[in-house]
């Protein structure tokens, strides 16, 4: 059972609940970054006050429409409360990464690092969508009135019927 912590995860309401640098825009329900410099203009984040330092969360997101102007390619860095994901992302795909929340500002943050070849005339570009920060609820919290074996049966029933409460799908 997952609990979703992010709001406006699919950018259907523009940047409502998000803070976006100047190089970000929303096009057709996706956050689009187009530019050639990093820093504040390449940053997109959402504050999540309920993050707990030391708690492990999953960050789910999709990257598409990527155009890197040079080699090596640029990349996207993902962090949760100041703790970076164990890898960076430079290819299109749907990603799920576990990150243990750090001690800094409670937010999920994406920062784009463009290629060295990108410039004002030949800009790098990418699309970000379906951003979810989730955590798996503890069985005892989810089913406090049942024994663990009864909870296991309930979870099996939910999984088999694809009824994930708070699921980002």
C-alpha cells in the first residue's frame, strides 16, 4: 500500500504546488525544460512538509522528449530533502528510485545539467511528468485491527484486484 505525498503530479494545473525556474514551462500537461544553463533556472521542486529525515521513500517520474545538443549527454539530478538519488538520469523512460530523506528542506527537487555544447541557439530540452513521491505504509498502521496474517490476505486481495490505495497509476 502506497501513500502519495506529491500534489499536481501530472502538471494538469500548470505549476500549482510546484516552484519552477525560468527555463521551465508546462506544455500539454508536462513540465518542459529547455535551456543551456544550470542553476536556479534549471530547478523544479515541490515542498513536502510531511517528509521525515531518515525515512526511505520512492520517487516515481517519467522523462521524455529529450534532446541533448552534445556528448556526453546532459542529465537530471533528483533529490529528496537534500539527499541525491544514487544515479542521474539522461535517457527517456519511467523511473522509480528509492531515496532516504536527508535533513535539508523537505522537498523533492529536479535539477537539469545541460550538455557543454548547448547554447542560446541550440538548447537542450526534456519533458518531465508523473512525478510521485510515495512511501509504503506499515502493515500495522494500515490494518491495526487485524493480525499480520489477516493483513497479508488483505494485501494479496488488493494486489490481485489492482486496487492500490493512493497508487500513482
